[in-house]
C-alpha cells in the first residue's frame, strides 16, 4: 500500500468522522472498519482509556471482526491496554520474537504480528489502536510513520465522539437542574415574601448604590411610625438623626456595601420622634436585576442601656473615687437617661426631711442640702417603690420651687430600702422634656436601686461603726493605760519588797521578776501610744526594752547593744510572749555571759522570712558549756524561754559560737486575727 494512497484515504476518513457522521457512539466502529480496510489487517481492536474522564480503567470501543471482541470480557484486555502505555509512537511486535504477555495475545488472535498505535490528544492518553496481522509487511516502516502522524487526529476523533455520546445526557441533566433551580427559586421567593411580611423585626430594602428605600415590611412601618408611601422612595439617611448622617452612618453604609455581613450599630428616628439605638444586619439580594441591601433592624436601646448600667455597677468601685459612689451614680443616670437633674437623698429624722448625698444639675455637682419632702414629688416616691410623672410635673406639684427653677417637665424616682425593708433614701431623676421611655427609666432605676440601697445601708452602718469604734478606742486606750499603771504598781511593790531584804538570791529573783513585769508594761505602754491598739513595732520595742535591761543587770561593766530590726508588727497575742522571751535571753546573757570581763556586746537581729519572724540573739561572752543541751536545761530562765517559744508555735535553737547564739523562728499571725482574738477576751 503506497503512502499517498493511505494518506488520501485517511484524510477522507478523518473528514467524515470530524463531521460526526452517524449516531454518537458509532464513530469508533467506523474508524476501526476504515483502518482495517486501509491497512489490510486481519483484526482490529480499539480500546479507550477513561483516565481523561476521571475513571481508572479502559473500555473496548470496537472489535473487527466481532469475534475478536471476546477479549473484551477477558481480564487480559486490561493487560493489552496497559501494554500500549509503554509506547510513545506506533510500533510493531513480531510473533516470532514476542515474549510474555505479548506472545499470549498474538497466539490467541492467531496473528503473525501486532501493530500498537498509542492515541494521545492535548497531552492526555485517549486510548490505543491494535492492528493484528497486517499484510503489507514490506511497507511496514511507511505504514508505521503514517499511523504515527495520524494518531493525534484519531485521538481527537475519539474524544469528540465521547463528548457527543455524553452531550445529550449532559443537556438533560442540566435541564433537570435548571428546572429544580427554578422551582426552588419560586418557593424561596414565596417564603421570602411571607417571611419578609410577617417578620417581627423592622425590615427595609434599599438600592445598594443610591440608598433609596424600595420595600418595607409591616414591622418597619410601625417602628418608624410612617406609612409605606412615606418610606418607599425616601433615602435611608432620612431615618437617622442629622448628627449621624454625614458622620459615622455614612461610613457605616459604605462598609455595608463592601462587607454586607458586618453588623452596624446606628441611631434612628423611630415613631413619635424617639431616638433609638439599633443593630442593622444586612444581606445582599437582587430585585429586578438591581443590586439591593436588605437591612433587618433590631432595637437594642434598652438592652444597651441595661448593659451599660451593669457595667457601671460592676466597675463603680473604681469610678467612685473622688465624689464617691453616689456622685458617680448621679452623673451616670443623667447621661444614660438624658435628663438634666439627678438627686440622691438619705431620709433624715422622722422621714419628713431628706439630706442629699449627691446633686447633679446640668453637668455640675451642687452642694448637698437638707430639705422638706412635703409638696414635692419625692414625698410620693417614699410611699411607693417607683414613681413616675412622664409630663407636666410642675403643674402637678406647684408648691415645689426647685421644679419651677429647673423648668422640670418629667420626673421618675425610686425608694431606697434597707435589708429590713424600711425606707432609707430615694433617687430622683428630673428632665426638661417629656419622658419618652418610661419603662426603660424605671428598669434602670430599679436595677441601680438595689446597689444604691446596699451602699446607703453600708454607709449608715459604717457611720454607726465608726462612732462605736471611737467609743471603743477610748475604752481600749484607757484599758491599756490602766494595765500599764497596774503593772508599774506591781513593779514598785517588788522594789519596796527588795528594800527590806538582804539575801542576794532573793534580791536577784525580785529583780528578775520586776524586769518581767516591766517588759509586759512596756508592751501596754506602746499599745496605748499606737493608733490601732492591737500591734506594736518590733524595732521600737527592742530599743526601749534592751537598754533598760542593760541598765539593771550590767553593773559597772561596759555592755553595748546592737539592734537590727525590719519593719515588723506584732499583735498583742504574740507581743507579750515575745517580749518575755527577749527579756529572759537578755537577762541570762547579762548575768552569765560576761563573768570576769569589763565589757561586752549583745546583738539582736529581727528579720522577716516567708511570713516568719526570725530572731537572732547573740553575745560575745564566754559561751555555753560544751555539753550544753537546750532540751535538758534546768534553769528557770531557759525553761521559761522554751515555754514561750512553744506558745509562739516557734522553733528555738542554739548555734555554736564564739559566744552564745540563740535563733528563734515563729510564724506571724495576721493582724486582724489577733485583734479579734484580743478583742474577744473578757
């Protein structure tokens, strides 16, 4: 077969199949029949690779003669298709040289040779053409070249046939999808209309670019107090106060166009000219081919006011510095309720008079006064939990000069009560305009009234406590003074007793007892001088006590004292055993440490470590015996020291010298615990 003859006939074949003559799906068979005639092959198999359509297997498109198609039901068809993947150009296999799988296929087809033509289109493998038993073996090289150059056209024809086979199915599927979409849109529109009309929240639809309102629901007409004719056709900026049109609202509207999912807060003019704070949730939609924004309005005026009230109450402890809680509350109520005058009072005497705790008028605090409740709306408040006069309050109470002076129009007040339910005060908020939202004003007053009642009761209790504390301070001061005087009397009696004794041992015992009494008297003297009557400063106590002891027991020796103490306070429960313990250690050192010496040094260090007081008492004297055991010490002084250390819940130890070094470590009690313990004693 000549190349020209093959090329001419092949081009004619391509032309017919490019025109997709015949029904979709017949193209593969026509190609196979034509290629059999062109090449004189005994049999032809056309296998399509479905990878280009997303599948991972192969399909037999045509088999000529039909008897050759039996291989399509054989698993070797996949192997034959995979065989073609190893070739990039048209190739021939000889039955004599074939090995493995190739030899099996050739024997089954009873062919002398096999020509494999890989079919690729647009970089994708579309399949393979297999020619069995080609007669013109002498012109095989030319045939292979012709088949190789025609392979891409064959692949394109195969691809177009695949598309044609699936086109009708795709069209039907798309038609069904469009029908379902149309029905869904119709149902959605019906639901939208029903939902839009019956929504409880106001809804407006405006053109995205112009801002002109094109639709509204029933709730919008009621909320804005306007008819449909007044809303539709108006610009949505007409719904907002003039102060917001050119400012934040305009910027928010631009943000909505760019990001319609963002929720915007804005102030709007509602029915009766009321200014309300709203949340506007916007979504995009198309109406008649025009891009629109649908805004759902949610009135959050009361919620925001209540949130601000709760925030104020939660942070009022921080804000109340300066003018106190009642001043901060008066200022907050004036700003939140947008009223000009706020007065917070405390009932006085027989309940017919009141003392103002805070007066806030037009942004200024005025001096507190005492006034009579008669002929004022405040008298009405005391009789009821909440009292409100939304308008004409001056006409209702002509005898109240304050109402006339501030040109009052509206009034709302609440009674403050203590925990027993008795009236203790009141809050009055007065405005120069009619009160528009009575419910909001009453709700806020009821909310703050609970806290204000508690604060007023706490204030009254604090005043009563302070008065009681002043009395108790005088009593405690007198008690400490008398205890100190009594202890000094005991010390004086011991001194008188010593004057009648000549026994040195007895005199020594009396001197030591007198020092113990003096150490306790010194504590009460310092408590008497203090402001708390419950704590003493360790440093001051040591500096008062130790020089007195040195003066009493040093004799003619030069004994120096070095004191180092941190800022540590001891309550009375710990101060007395601490003072007695230091007294015993100092007495012991002054009596025994410097025998045979004319001078010496005593060092005392008090420090704070992890809420523990650490006392180090040391001297540079002769030291303790080598076999000294603190636990076995039999002297009265050291026995007292051990008992006092136990009373302080502390640890007492002796460290090696030179000299003698005692270390006491005990936990400090909180001042309030100790004070309550001492105050509770009979």
